[in-house]
C-alpha cells in the first residue's frame, strides 16, 4: 500500500510538471542608474564640467548598445533621479520597483583633495590631478547578491581590459577618504558595501567609475564620442552575456 501511494504521488508530480511545461529562461532586465542628481551633480572635471553630464552621456550610449545586444524580451532601462535625494531613498525605491536582474550604476571619478592642483580654465579656477587614471568597479561584498555581483563586475573588467582600458587602484590607498577593500587588484574591483545603492540592492549590482575626470588627459579621452562608444560597447557586451538569475 505504501509503495502504491508513493507511485501515485510520483505520477501526480510528473503530471504537474508536464502540464506546467519547462521553466522559462531568465529574461535580462538591466537597469542603468545615472549617478547623482541636478542639485548634487557629483565631482567636476578638470575643465569644470559636472560629473552628471558625463554620467548621462555614457548611460545613453550604454543603453543604446544594450538594446542592440540583449536577447528577445530582454530590457534595458535608464533610471535618473531628477528631484533632490540626499539620502538616496528615491533612487533605492526606483531601482527596487524596476525588478532588475542586474543594476549598473554609472559614475565618473575623482581623487582626494591632497592630490589636486589648481589652474585657471577660461578665467575660472579649477582643480585637476595626474595622480590617478582608469576605471574602478564597486560591488556589494557582504550581502546575498555578493557572488553574482562579483561575477558581473569581473566580466565588465575583463571586457574593459580587452579594449585597452586599465583599472585604478587609488581607492585602496590607506588615507582618509579611501582605504577601500580591494577584492581584485588586477581588475580594479572593490567592496562597495559602504555605498547605499549597493548595500541595499536585492539584485546583483555593480557601480562603475568609468574613469578619473579630474585627470585632464582622461577627461579629454572620456569626452570623445568614439571612446565613449567603445567603452560603452564593451560594458554592454559583458552585461548582455552575463548569466541571468
């Protein structure tokens, strides 16, 4: 009798599986987060251009590249917070509401005050540096999505390295304002749990610092449409090929 019941239960389970069909594959839902807001536009470049301008420009090219690469049904959505959001509550809520399979937050980088020198640009005093250049990637390292976030960051870093970009390690320097935990020196991947966007993410999340715009040479390079397109394309290829869970 017990054996008969077990067989009936197994048959019922198989029938239910047959009716429901195979589990559909995960459809990528990429959310590109444009770092900063108009009232708090981030750092300024060596020429005095606000970071938000760079972030918007790169995010637009990344979105374009993603739409060309994602499989049928895959989506790429750019999110930007227009209103003041000092605690990032609006941004965190918007990211959660999008139900992403991956969050990619776009930023451009600076350095600590001690490495800045002053110069006059178009009659205005600006600051610049030649102490750092290159990309950085931050991921949550102590949350449930740490492993998948690290995997995505690794793919992005490898794609950037393949086109000749190089990571910056200046965030690991043991000084005030830096001293960040470096997870992968070869790829410029850091633990980013100190960042609310990453710490609160329910989906895999990566924050990309595309380059150091306080460096005049790097700013000029990252203002070039061809360079922006090349970097955005590399990032998009890595993201589009990443496993979707």
